DNA sequence: ACGCTGCATGGAAGCGTTTTCATTTTCTGG
DNA sequence: CCAGAAAATGAAAACGCTTCCATGCAGCGT
C-alpha cells in the first residue's frame, strides 16, 4: 500500500489534518489529548512525513550542505566527522559535495547544486569563493560558514596559519637550527587551495626574522599525503652533503612522510633531523611528532552548531522569509602546541 | 526579490508554464524554438528550479543516501570518494549518514532519516541490516545496495573476506612460517561490524588446514587504526622469548601499525618479522606492505553506477510508481594480491 | 479538398505538507 | 453563572513544480 499520509493519520485519530500536523511537529496550541491521539495514530500507521512536501510548505529543509575538496584526506574527513555528528544530533541531513580537484566540478556544484534551494546553509571547507559567489549564495538567504578558507563577507572559522607556521619555524630556530627545510603543498593545481602558500610565507617570515637563509632547493613540495611527502623527502634527504638539520612540513601527514623517509636513510629523529608538522594528526602520537594541534573535528562541530543557532534564530524571529542574520564573524579557533620527541637541538 | 520561479520564466519567454517545464527538463514534444526561448529566459533570470517542488511533483529525488560507520577511516572514506564522484557526475546529491559507533544513532538514522522518502536509493557500507530493516527500506520502493556488509535480500558488492584472509595467511605459511600472530579488530562494540570475525575465521581456517597452532595470546585486537594497532603490536612483540615470526593483520592500517611497532623494537621487516595486511591502503607502498588490494573507491563507484542504472530503468519503464527492479544480486569485487617487501621466509 | 494522425501547447489538477484565519470550545475572574 | 479572553480546532490557501488531458494545428495520404 502507498505509505500512510498525514490524511490517513488524521482520519484514524479522528482529528483534522491541521491538528495532526501541529501535534506531530511539536507545536503549541494542541491539547495533550489530541497530541497523544495523533502520535499514537502516526505510530500505528508507521507514518513518516514527506520531506519534500514539508520543506516545500515550510521553507525549512533541515539539510546543510558541506563542500570539501576530498573526504579522503585526513583534515577534511575530520571536519566531516565533526559536522556530521552535530547535524545528526540536531536532526539535520548532511549533503556532501566532495568536489575534488577539477575546477569544472567545482563550478557544477556551485551552480547546479548549491543554488537549488534545498539547503538551509552551506559549510565550505578550504574553498575560496569569490565575493560574487558568496553574494549569490547569500542572495538565496543561506548562511555560509567557511572553515580554513578565506570567505570575504561570510563567517569563517579558522586558525592563523601564517602565525602558526611562523611559531613552528621559530620553535626549530629556538632550538638552534639554522639549516631548515620546508615541505610545502603543491597548490598550483587548485586555485582554491591557498593554504600551502600561507604556511610557506609564515615559514619564510620566521627565517627572515632570524636572519637565516631560505635555500630554494630545500623547499620541496608534496601533495599533502604521507606517501607524497615520503617521496619528496627522500629526494630532499638524498644529498649527503649539505643536508638540512630540521624540516618544517606544512602538514602532519607530510611530516610523518618525512620521518619515514629519514628512517629509511638511517637518520635518527630527532638526533640527526628534527621534524615539526602542523595539524594534529592522530598518527603523530605514534611517531612522536611535534606539532601544532588544530582540532579539525572540533572546528567542524563548531561550524555546524553556529549554523544551527543561526537557523533557529531565523526560524524564531519570523516563520518565513526572514533572512538569517548574516553578520559575518571571523573567529579564530584555538590551537595547541604539542612538543613531542621529533624535535631537538641540531647535531653538532 | 524572491528568486525567479518557473512562472516568471514562462512570462518572460511568452510560453506557458507547462512548456517551460518540459523545455527545461529536456522532455520531448517541445519545438526547438520554444526550448530555446525557455532556456534563454531561464538563464536571464537566473532561474534554478526548486528542488522540493520538483521532487514532490515528480516523485524523483536525485538524491542517494550513503550510510557509513565513519568517514574518518581509510576504507570508508575511499568508498565515499568513489560514490561521490559517480553521483556528482550524474547530477545526484549525496546525503551522508556517518553513523559512528553508537547503536542509538544507528536507529535514529534508520528510522528518522532513511525513511523520509527523500532518497532515491541507499548505499550501506559495512552495515548489517536485519531482514526486517531491509524490507522496511524496500517497502518504500528504494533500492539498496550494500558494500562489504551482509544484506540479506538486497544487492551487495563485496569481497570474499574469509577466503582472502585465508589466502593471506597461506602466503605466510607458504613462506615457511608456523608461528603466526593475528591482529583482529575489536568488533564486539558494534553489532554491525562483523568483518573482524570473518577475517579471523579465515586466518584460523588456514592455520588449521596447515596444522599450525593458533596461540590465543598471539591474537590481539585493535581498533582498525594505525595507532591502535601500533599499541597492540607493541604488547604483542614485547615478549622477547617466543615471538611470532609473522603477523597477519586484518587491515592494512593495522599492518602498518605493526610494522612501525616492529621497527621500534629493532625488528627488521621482513628479515625478523613478516607482516601481511589486507585492503590496499596507499600508505602500504611506502612501507612496502604485502597485501591484498580491494579497491574500495572502485567499489563505491560501482555501487553508485549500479544504483543509477536501476533508477534510470525504473524511470523509463514507468514514469511513476513502478518499484525499481529489486533483483538482489550479490557480486564479488575483484581483488589483487600485492606482494611487496614486508614478507619473506622466516628467520632461521 | 477532407478527414486523420501526431506533434506542440496551455489549463489545471495534483504532489503532501504547513500555516493562516476564522470558528468553536474551554477557561477565567467577577 | 456570564462575558470576555485564551486555547484548540478545522477548512482551505499556499508552496512551486510536473504531468495529464484537452485543444489547436500542421502535415499527409487519398
């Protein structure tokens, strides 16, 4: 049979459709008795409200879009976990847009998917949206929050990558290192991914401030994965003469790859080579990685909670049509410097 | 102004709503001229059809649900990548249900989310659904396909875990190992996650067939992560006397954790200890892990494609109401045995 | 030229809820 | 016990599309 509709519930409960709707969605002005009746009838019939009908009528979707470059990478999957948990608990659906590297797909997502009025809000991770694109989203009354990306005009949650990269580098410098290499990300492929450049700038600023030379051949790039950095680090460390005494990797995954490469060369970490990363990868514990922990999962959860608050506020203020307050707040997420055993004074 | 509706487009194009609808959704029986007119008007107004209205009226959602235990784990995020790519290309949305370990959340997802008629189909990864639960899903005319999980009555894509675990173990036995340890997953927490038991059974079957003893103290469990297995492997390898000469880990991540632990003890892999894993983790390449590659991304993509085909077929056969063919096919996904450098003959 | 077939078109009926608004019932204090 | 306020209720109007159906028209064979 064709699944019970609210009408069937109403008939069975001996109430009107309107009352049943109010009763089931927990609205006020329903007598306890009616509410009870409605719920019982709904349960008996196995009634589940039609999402589309409900959304169409109410304008509320209970659905948040999440745009990430790749769930396969540690940082992003951490964010997804955080967002997902918060949304599920609030009864919201999470629509995932795993855009990948192709700019073409990015466009499709932006145009065809995000704008179809089916999302209450959008969380964009490490995605650089143009002012116009943001305005387009805001124009359909959808709050956006960005994580780890620059979203002019929208709220963001992020860490101060430049400063933290500098702090990490300064840690090495403070230990006495002068010959410091940097593993950066190869971001030229993707215009949306400016992070490597920012961290690299922090690194270079710290080096410059300390009066140390940044050797071009000691800045190598990798794809933000352990295996990618492993390969790059092997190249970097292959030269027996004039080897750096420390490496600042732009992510924990790349730092770990570096450590694995160092081990393969018989280099002890930290006696022969100090390695510092950034992000807070769980695996860092295993290899004793010194790093700066930014809790991406927490960032995701926070983003989701902020969004839900905004949506609730909007829902309360006016039942429909009131654009949720688009006050763009830019908040910095707290980080934690974790000194473990991968950094030490340089070899004599 | 409140976003253009199809009515606005119709007015602007000088056509009726019906014709515009047909024109824009690529239906037949529209003159080229009208179609052109409609498209132009839509473009000028920046018209994007309302998802909900469209779904409500047509009964088609263009949305597939994906249920996974945790996107944060390698295997699942690989599957998500595969599914996501295929769906995006087809213009489908992907709704992600990252259920986690809590059975409570599992229930919520099953009842509140999956049944709300907003999904065209469901892909469940490593999720064991009861016959009743499957019937409930099928009852709302939604095809389901399971990946890596036993779904009685629904289509599945999977590998033969028992046989492959056996093959992996036999590889070690074939090299001459008799003292073989096993790292299994701690699945007792989650009734949905039977995989560890199956692989373990394969291991034990191979050992029994070869007449080798399975020592209880040499079967340790971990949480399927590198760091978890690292800790467990340390315990396992701590005993200097009577140490196994080989380890079969129930996942690549755990095999990698084992290798890292072995290195910490000064054990050389494979000279002192052979390690074999299962899954095909990218990181396996870095540590030279011998393993059995099951391409989870490919499995995800395949699942999505199968589903889309079914949906298309259903759409063609009857415009509405025809339950998409629920022929439950159970297909085995091809795997590839990768012999790398982590396994060798046992030390003398 | 004429009735037919078949394509193009527009009017209008849903799709299954939520929400408004008017109405009825219940409660409150005097 | 009653007027007036507050609470509960139901009828019906959206919500914005898709699609059925009836109509208008062009092309066609005879």
